[in-house]
C-alpha cells in the first residue's frame, strides 16, 4: 500500500540495517511526511531481503542495493511517486488530507461503521496536533 494519512507516500533512498546487521545503502523506501511511517518499497523488498541475506552469508557488512537490483530498477521505483506538496511546503498536514478524511468520515457515518468513524476521528485529531491548529 502506497497511501498513508490520506496522500501517496514519498519515495526516497535510505540506508538500512538488515536483520543480519548488514548496512544496505540506496534502498528505495516509502515515507509518509505526516506520520513519518516508512517501509521498504514493495517492488524491491524481495531483492532487498535476498541481497541482505547473501551479503550476510558472504560476510559483507556493507553494500549498495544498486549492485544487486540495478540503477534502472531503483530509479523506476523513485519515479513512480510524484513530488509531494508536504515536502515542497515543509508542512506535515495539508488541506487535501483533511478534506479526504472528512469525506471518508461521511461515508463511514452513512455506513454506520462506528470503528471506522473512530479511526477517522483519531486521524483528524492527529492532523490537529501535527498542524498546530487549535481547531479544524
């Protein structure tokens, strides 16, 4: 899933320590500027795990994922995710997120889905805290 907090996540390169303590450089990671959640891009996750395992088996402590997956694959992943307004404006919350969450809240109310309503209300409260606004 490449959406989080109401918008598409941002792709960026990041250095990651694998479970085997191998330092893997140039890993495409999806990142949410709002909640700061991140994870390895699903398109490269298998390559990452196999490469990290092979590096650990060979006794390497540091390597670049581009050596295994290739620059073209990594650049292709980065190009799939557009520039994000939250990055350009240095804001963690933008009006589009609030509007989309309010639209979903209306749908949840229409469906009488109390659990979903509560989740959306909690998201709106998070947006208030992150934006520094007293009220939405």
